[in-house]
């Protein structure tokens, strides 16, 4: 083998290693954002925990590299080959390519313009629907009920709507349909709530931000408030509720919780208002929540 070929091969191997490492990081981040343990992901995907551990550590299957190699030969992004469904319209592909060349601040500005021109409900209609987001244990149910009483409007917990629609507890919904099936039900129930309730307070599930389409729909149609707390308080409150999902059977529950919060922080931060409930009584948090809601109306 000539020196040129050897150098080329070494460069390709380094590129492959970096790609696999980034792929593993993305899988790990997406798993954390959805609040899924590796055990849950293995069950839903049909892949072994061992394979997932290898993938997340940057040691993916050779078929992943072959797909990437094919995409390079076709001069197309890997994601274009792995689409689940028909190919997007040409105009949409061009728009995605155009947005991909923008800087993060420019992308945020473009998003704002698109929302203002094509997506968001009228301000008065949107501000009359209050959606509370955040991880379990932040106080969404407690404060949501109190806020709805103040506003004399219905209070709806999205998870309970999902259970009623599926005629099964959430744990059974996850067992039967997996994460994708749960997210489809979540979107259907949210659509119904928004359509049927011009004034309402909604307590959403902690993972709603992990589904881009559903979360965007929520942001466009509701005034959103992120209720946040410290990881320790989140854990204490969840334990007090007797609900450890999705940390069940996981000895590293606190580190998982911190990872979930970290990966979702930027998404939760897209809310219209942020209120910390740490070291506060429900009455104190409610006063802040009412002030945040009043300022939007």
C-alpha cells in the first residue's frame, strides 16, 4: 500500500470514528431527552442493551458506516436515505438546505418570522390557554388546579386524557404501544383539548418537549409556563408521589434525572415564562404564576 493510500485510509478511519462517536452521543442525548432508560429503549426498539451500550459509546455496527458511505457516494445527507415515508417536496428540501446555512441567531429569527406569519393563534386566543410544562415534581398539577380556580376555567391534565383515550394507565400505554405510540396519543389528545377549550389550564407531561411537532403545536396555541425545580426537589417530590417512572429499576436515577433536565433545558426554555418552585410554598409559586399569566393578557 502506498503512503498516499495509507494516509487516506487513516483519515477515513478517523472520520468514521468521529462519526460513530457523534452518533452515539446523539442517541444518548435523544434517549435522555425522552426520559428513557437504555432498558426501555431496548424494549421499544427490539435491540439489545449491549448493542445500545456499544452504539452510545461510539462503536456502532458496520452497517451504519456503509449507509454513510453510500450517502457520500450519492452526494446526499445520510438522513435523506433513512427517511421513514415519502421524500419531502423539493421546495421543502431547498428550504431545509437554506436554513442549514444560517447561523443559530439567524435560524431563531427565521423561526420567529415563520411563526408570526403562518402559525401562531391570535394573541387573545393563545393567552387564554395556559400550558404548564416541566419535569414531574415541579408542581404542575398542584399549581394548575389552583390557577384554574383563579381563572374560573377548566383544568386538564394531559396524561389523564391520554389514559382516558386509551382506556388504560400510562404504564400500560407504554408497554402496549411504546414511546412512539404514546406520543401519537399525546398529540391527538392535545389537539382535542385545544380545539374544544378556548379557555383552559393544561398540565402537560414532562416529555412533551421531546416531540418537536407536538411541542411546536403547544407553543403556537398556548401561553406556556415552565415550572422548574432543583434536581433534588424533583426527585423528593416524585418519590413522595410514589411514582418513579421512567427511573424504575434504575440504580442511577439521580444521574438520569440530571441528564434529562440538562438535555431538555433549552426546550423548556422556549416557554413564554419561567417560574422556579424550589424552596417555595404553593401559595408563593401561585402568586408568581398568576403574575406571569396576567402579563400576557
